[in-house]
């Protein structure tokens, strides 16, 4: 499957060039760089071409000069090495043209002899369609239902940033406010109009007299803990005492007090379907209303007490370079091992014996032609490892297959696979004798390693959206979940999704994207306690600046959180909860036995109770079991925690830290009362 690009002729609009000056220009030493045009205004999907001219001190054109073009927001506006620009998403962006100091040096951010910046403006696409969605089946006098609409722009994207105005043909019968809420005053027929940027949709409704004479409200339980989801059920009845179906009911919640507990103003939420969750202990009263009728019910919420202390058991120090990802496994000899990668260095992966986590032993250094070994994975049987390569000297990156069944006897390189993976492999996954390997951040290739000495490509999956990119892929039970930044998470049947997909012929199952576009990682998990299927989607963002690769450089800070998505229905994924640490941002994660192990970069390792139904803000609900923030004055960057990835294994939690290497910790036993959640296995 290949990417689809929108040609400029498809959309209305033209490339707008600045009238003057005719070119962006920069000068340094003996060289001057001019780029024309000096700024661009492009519609989404449009293209333009930049032309660069390099002159020497005398003003003569240097015909053989190398000029490189870069985008500071490549997922929103792209530029090729030939200077062809294409707009993917609206916004204000910057392109960079430069003459590299070392034309043959390569690298993503080459040092420049001279450079210029070209601003690019991409206006938001116009609305093409507005439509009412999920309209109520019936409308009753005295109720206040909300009308939902969807706005789609000219490039087919659903837009939430375009204002919608509503109008009623008869406000005396049915008034509608700016948010789509109806106030229904009298029986009769009326038409409601929704308009966005000149396009409209109309909905004819029939308002009936409400048959409701009473309303009852029941709580699913009289008591619960913070973070527990409790269902409140409202039943409307008519004069005969029969339940009335389809009557819109609104829920609200307020805090109360109990002896010794302060709950007034405490955060709690009740959803449209009556699901309730609280973040602090205390008494809460839920109120249901429909028309002139209301009912209330009170629930007592206790504190969720799951906190435990973390004990450091052992370390595998790496202080002379950055450490990337890890994988822990049991070898065919019955001992336990770890493999870790390195970042921005010289292509090392380390093999460790972690059978005794208090005495971690480095066994081997595997050296490959790369700057970064970002990802490491081990097969289900513990016999084969695959490591990724980026920054190879010959640009032939790809993957390296290792034999790791018995590392104490050696770790042979079984094979390499580089065909069409020359752009760099950032992440990989192994499932059922297949490697899912990212290619140049655009797609994932499926490589058969049943014979690990002779890998062969058998399949491929790539999105069809403009400017698409991919960061990671995780495979579970025959479904591949890829993390695609602004395109969100994509679920693909590769043998277990029930829609005929195979590794050779992947079939898409569904997608879920969220507004920030920071989707970096995904972990699928079926709840042990409820059976619900959740997808935990992790962000990655650096709004405070990128991270430093200089030894002794400044500590880095990240942002972003973990989104919890109920994906019980492939066609209707729904975000239901989040885990957000205020002072730090997420990276990689792992879930086992209803416990989330999350790397939060400068926020350290976080261990979180994800048992039961999930709803709301898990951090504020007190679901955090433990945290550990590592530090080392001798680290690559001193005392700068930057936890990369965790994995539970046989009662311990292993994790890598970017500046200090491999760590092994465990949760201490609780000595007091409180709720105990699963131990790492």
C-alpha cells in the first residue's frame, strides 16, 4: 500500500509568492545563498518548487554547490532534496535551505556554511459539508437534548475548529443555542439548521408532549473507591408507572462532606450514560433531570490506597553513551537475559545476564554499522533477537538478526536485511516468525524470519494520508497497532483480526486519532478484571526544546500523556481515560496483570493501577502505585533522569534510562492496610 498525494490541480487555489524581495538571501564568508520564492502560501495538497542559487564572493554562480532542504514540521509541510514543497496540514511553518559544511557527511541536521529560512503559510481548508449526526429518536416538551454535527472540509478531514451556528425556524416551539442544545417549549414540527462557513444541513423534528410523570435514580453501588466507575440508572415513568424509553436524561454531580473527609469541590464526573467516577474521597450526590422532573442519589467514595515503595535491586551501568530500548527474556538455558540499545553513538547493543537482578553482568557488546540502535526485540521462544539500525555509514540501515538462545555461549549475527530499508529503521516488532520493521518513518515492512539466516519480505503496510508518518508498531494476537503521530493509531489485521488479513496481505481494521497529533507508542491490553479491550496510546512531545546529545549537556523535559481508548468495536474507538503526569511526558509503556508500567522521561518510572473499568484522569484518582526517578552524578548527563522504557519480569521491574543504562527495581511489600494490585511476573 503506497501513500497518496493530492496534486495541486485537484484543489482550488494557487501558490502565492511574495512580490518583493524576489528571493530569500543569506551570506557568510565567500558564499551567498538565495532561495526563490522567499515565502509560500499553499493550500493543503498544493505543491511548489524552491530554486536555490549559490554565489561566491565575486557574485558568480557556483554551479556545483550542494544545497539541502529541510522542513521544521515535516508531518505538516514536506520538502524533497530537489526543493519540491508540498503542504499537508494547515498552519505556519518554516523550511530551511542550507549549504552543508561537509557535503558528504549526511545526518539529519548537518552543519551549515550558509542557510536561509523560507516561511510557509497553509490556510485551513474550507468546509465542504456539515451534517447532523446521532440525532435523538424522539423530542419531548420540557427536555433539553443536544444536537451533534460533523463538519468535513474540502480535503475530506473532519474538523472541530470550524464554528457552527444553529438556527430554529420557530424559537417559540424549539429554541437552539450556540452549542446545539435545544429548549423544547411546545408540541409541533420545526426545522433546525446548522451552518458552517456557508454550508448547511437541516433537520426536521417533531416535538411531543412528555408522558413522564416521575423519575427514579439508582446507584450501582452505595460505596466505591476513587477511580472506580459506578453506574447510575435513571428510569422515567408515565402515569401508569411504565418505563418511558427514549427520554433524554441529564446528569450532574455535586460534592458533600463526611466526618473527617473534605469533599466539597472535589473533582468528579458523570457521563451522559450515567457512569460516575470521583478523584477524591467523600460523599457525592448525583442528580438526574428530564423536563420538570428530577431525582437524586448519594454515594460514599473512599480513598484508593495502592501506594508502595520502590527498592533499587541492581544496575547495568552505561555512562559513556545514551541507552535506548530494552527487552528481557528467559533463554533456552533457563537463565534470564536483557538486551539494550544505544542512541546517537556508534552502533552498540549490549547483552546482559539478569538472572540475579542484584548482580547484573554485561556479557557481550554487539557492534553494527550504525549511529543508533534504537529498538531491540526478542522472539517469543527467546531464541532470536532483532535490532534496528539508523545512521549507517553506507546508508544501508535495515535490521540485524541475532541468535540469543544461550547468550553465555555467544551471540552470533545470523543475518542482515537492508533491502528498501535504507532510510533507517527506528522500531521493530517480532511476532510469529515475522519482523515488522519501520522503513524511513513512512511504513512498516513485514519480513519472514522463519529461516533467520535468510530473511525475506512478504508484506507491507502504509497509510494513504498526505504527509503520513509512522513511529512504532506493536503486534498482539494477529493485530498490528501502529503509532502514526497526527494520523493516530491504526489497527491492522495481520492474521488475528477476523477480516482475512495476513502478514502478506494486511487488512486495516480501524483508526483513532486525537487532536494533539503526538501519538508515539501503543500498547493493546485486555483487562484482566473486566475483559474490556483497551488500547493505551502514549504521546511524545518536546515543547520546551529537543533533547541534548552532548555529554554533560542540559537535562531535557518532555510533555504528553497516555490516552486510554476503549476499542471494543473496531469501527467506534472511544477515548475514555488518561494518565497524565503534570511535570513530565510519556515515552514507552508496558501493561501486565492490570498494572501499567510507564516511562515518563524526566518524570521517571511510573507504576499505575489500571484494574476495573477505566474513566477520567487516572493520575488524579490516586491510581499511581509507585514512582522512581533515577539519578547518577556520573551519568552521560549528570543527575538527569530520562527513563526510556520499562518491562516487568519475574517479580522485578527492569527499565532503561537514557543517561545511565539498565536498572532493576522491585515494589516493596505493603505493611499496612490497603488495596494490593498485581505483582510483576
